[in-house]
């Protein structure tokens, strides 16, 4: 491709928070190299804020619904709008994230004859599910997305190794990138004391979770474990940051367990680094993950992490070194792990220190972005 030609990139997404949280670093890295990056997503939380910052955002809504039929109709509508946008603007690269948008974006890009179609695999959706018809559908859709992409970025080493070992796509179409966060942002915890006073946490042991409010993040077990812990350590506080489709049910479960005095739901927040600074431990008891940003963020802030022994999470957390791994869907094991660390601050601090060293070494956003930008340039040189 001619060196002086403006390279146009489209990054489709379901929602605008994904652009703000997951894609901002890569967008900035590409723009520094002269790329023009545009995004397409639903206008949900921060679209206007991002536009004021200079991001080019095309609003294409992809609504969430429990009805499979309605979801299919919404997906077809999203596909048609995205296809027309791609045809009109003639992008050289379309780079999609997440299973549904990854499939729709890759298919639309292929049909519009986009030269380079990239899919960032954040974690296989069929992982952590029973092998039933739903599992088979998710598996087939994931495989189709991988086949449609001309190149795949892998966040998780285990997903990368699985695809290569099974020969699903050729090795030359794959790149392990990991995920990265901004080291400088997560080193600045100076305003944490203000947040501590606001939340009334003085004298409490603080457990923090940052995750979407959906059951697959392990909220059933998390709430049940806090019920157990509160009976042994009355001055315990669970702070949850995040929003999601199961919000009402999760709030109702907390009330059912009489946990109002032990839990604070903050919703989606921007100052995650300040919240993490207040934690004695960070907990993420998910059933399925890719390579969770929230764990990397907690590690960057120097916090011990308790998480489930599943793909992605165990790649980040070394058991008894940087945190504790527990079986998924096990409230009692989770409660014991929380008790173990909140009763031993010195051990938790040492785990957090080791975790921060690992995060700085392996998950610096600058390194992750540089690897992806380099691959963009290599792929464009071939067309």
C-alpha cells in the first residue's frame, strides 16, 4: 500500500464504554502513526464525552434483549447498518471485539471487500458452559468468526494455544497480544482517602469487585461468600463497581441475604484506580473470562487478587504468590479465601507487591499497543 495514503480503520463495538475502556489506547496509538480511526457503537453512556475528546463515532444501536428472535432481528439491523457504513467509507481495516460484534463486523467487512479484517478474541464464550445445544451454537459462531477474520489478536495465552493446537486457523493468522492498562493512571491513588471517607469505610476490611452486573461474573457465589464472611468478620464491606443486564436480580439477591449493611453498589465509575486503592483484597469469581482487565488493574495498584481457577484468570494470578485461586461456583471456598487474606494483611500486601511487578512487566498498555500497531503496519504492507 502507498506510504502516503491515509489508512482508515473502523472499530465496531456494541457499546461506547468498550471504546472508552478497551480501545482508547489502541486508537491513540494508531492515530500517532497517522491512521484515521473511526468507531461504530450504541449511544449508551459516554458517546458525547468521547466525541468532545475528538473520537469519531458512528451511532449504530445494538440493543440487548432476552428474546432470541428479537436479538436476531436487532443483529440483522446492526449488520445492515454496519455494512452500508463500511461500503460508504471504504475502510482498509475493520477491527472488531467481542463475540456478537466480532461475527457481525467480520462478516460485514468481508462482504464489503475490506482488505484487512481483524478480530480481537477476548475469551471464548463457550468456555465455562455445559456441552449442550447452546454450547454448540456458541462454539460454531466463534469458529465462524475466526475463519472470517484475516487476522486474530488473542488476549489469553490459553486461547491462543488452544487454537494453534487444534489447527483451527493457521499460526500465521494469529498474534498473542495480552491486554494492557495505563501504568501511570493506576499508580496515582492519591485521592483514595477522599473516596474512603465518602463511602464510610474507616475501620472496615474492604473487598472490591469491578465487573459487569451479570450472573456469569460469579455474583451468586460472591454474595453468598460475603454472607459467610460477615458472620465471622462483622466489619466487612464489599464494594461493587459495574452495571449490567442482571442488575435488578443481583440487587434483589443481596436483599434476600440481608446484606444491605455489608455491600455498596456504585454502578459504572471512572475512578476505578481510586476505588482499588481502598481494597484489602480484590475478588473476581467469574465462570468465564478472557484476560480480565479488572484483575490487571488490581495488580497494577498492588492488590492481592482472589479469583476462580479458570482460563484467563489463572494466567494472571499465581496461586499463593500474587493471590489465591478457588474453584468456580463454590461459595464456601471463596469465603475461606477472603477470610484467609483479610486476616493476614502482611501476606496480602506481599502478594499485591508481587502482582504489581508482574503487571508492570507483562501488561503495560504501551507494550501491548505497540505490538498491535506493528502488526497493522505489517499487514498493510502486504496489500
